């Protein structure tokens, strides 16, 4: 049985007050809070185990390297990836997608070649492809969601043409919570010989992930959304794609030998990890993923489904609340506005006075905002430690907003 009270006790920040009210943290889509085990592991690493990795023969360097490299295996287990050597450490999904754009896509694309995207994408899965549009004349082909916010996999597959070189798609929208059938997209793309990159920033947080079941070529995650530290993350890259990639950044660790006249690059994944990495951040990520696996991602998904269903039932009683996206099976992420003159920032400010933290703005998804016909929304994004009582507190605060801005 999932014990949310016990889970909440693992997160020190949840016991604090904001503006004299118990904190209700509903900004998990932007960044999740950290359990005590992550905080303590990072403190221990700095206080007792810190040194640079891969470069020393002394005890602390060997210990730090052991702790750091063990995380590669943890990430592989979390993603059910076949080989830890296919895990490249990054600072997060943004860096991972930029790595693919520069190291794999750019050398393979010419003017007129195409990348298929959905309108649901976060800017991290849009801007790196715009770089190729600006610099190399690559064409971006957009697939729009349905009226309920869902994304039809067949429409993505049908957008693939003879010049398509890549499909890049999110697993879950950070605005509407839409869950995308990325496995179906990957099957269709593979039949046409086109690789697929999956942005797992939200998807990996809310449900189990299995790389073999998805069948993609690239899968990126961000540590700070997975209850780990900021500046941590990873991208899984199929070995066949790794072999096609040039180095991304140059420096230490990603080389075997350097002379005045030549350089010999290291083997993947080291080939794509230049310089001193975020050693302690990645150690923290490993502990966060172990924490999630101990809870069981199936249990996390079931708990969040209960929160989603409770929130949707409560929201249905608010006929002045405009919620964006009602796709079946969506995640517990809700973007909304209130009828009347209140801007999303006004709503967020009122909620904050009640101790409720939500996000307001465009959520790094301006093409989707344009598609929805809104300039900004408030977003309440739930996580593994949220409760139905917090849903009720959100509804009470929204009713106050309605009174204030009617």
C-alpha cells in the first residue's frame, strides 16, 4: 500500500510554511523537491568522499569514481536499458537534446531535410532543431494535437516523408499532461527507417519506462524533475547511433591521446563527456532514482492517477475554470485560466498567499500556447508526495480567486 504520509516525511521542505500557511507544492513539473536521502548523500559526498573522478590513483579519487560510475548502471536499471555504456551523463534533457542535434543530426542533414515535431514540445525539444533550420536549411514539420490535447501517433507517422531524418517527440506534455504513445510512433518510424528521439523529462517522472518497449534511438531525462539535484541528467543513446556521432564538447576525459597534430577520441560514453563532470550532482541523481525504484514507479503512477482523478472531479464543479487538455490517461498536470480579467500571474500570486506554489506563464511551450489560443496559463503539477487534501486546498484557493477577480 502506498503510504503518502510516510513519503512526505522523507522530504524536509514539505514541513515548512509559506506566508503562514502549510506549503502545498504544486510546481513539480518545473522542478521537484528532494528527499532527505538525496540531500544526505550529496552532503556525505562533499564532506567525506569528494575528489575528481577518472584521473587520480589515490583513495578519494578512486572512491569518487566508483560512486560516480555506479550511477550509470542505476540509470540503465531505471530506464530498463540494455547496457550502462549506452548512458551518457548530461546536465539535463536540454543538454542531451543539444548533444544529439550537434553530434548526430547536424552532420547528417542538408537543406530540405526534415525533422518531425509535435506542437506539444517543450522549447528544449524545439530550439536545438531551430538551430539546424537557421544554419543548414532543415525543415521542421509540425503535428498538431487533437481537440482534447491528445496526439495521434498515426498523424506523426504520416508526417514522415522521404526527406525526414528524425522524429523528436515528448513522452508527456509539461503543459497538458498528455501521455504520448511513443512506442507506436517508434514502430512506425522504424518501419520507414527514421530514428526517434524521445524527450522523457516528464514521462520518466510519472510512470515506468522501458527503453526496449519504447524502441527509440535516443531517450533523455532530467535529474531535478526526478527528485534529484539540478545540473544532473542523462541520455540513453543506442549503440548504433553512438557510433555515428562526433564529439560534442572537447576537453579532458573525452580523449585517448592528444598531440600537436592530432587527437584520438575516447570510446563512448566518455567520448561525449568532456571535462570535470557534475560528480556530486550525478551521485545525487543515482540516489534519487534508487529512491523511486524502491517506491516502485507503478505505485507512483497509481498514486498520481488518484490525484488526477480527484482533481478532475473537483474541477468539473468549477464551470468558470478553463482547463487545457483532457486526453484519456493524461498525467496529473493541469494548466488553466479563470474566466474574466485575471491573468495567470494574478492567480498565481493569490495562490501563493495561501501557501500554494504553482507555475504561471508559457511553460517553455510557446507553440502550444499559440495552438491553444492563450498567452499564459497557471499550471498545477502533482508529484508523488501530493495529497487529495492538497487538491482540495487548491480548489478553495481558486474559488477565492474567482471571487476576487469576478
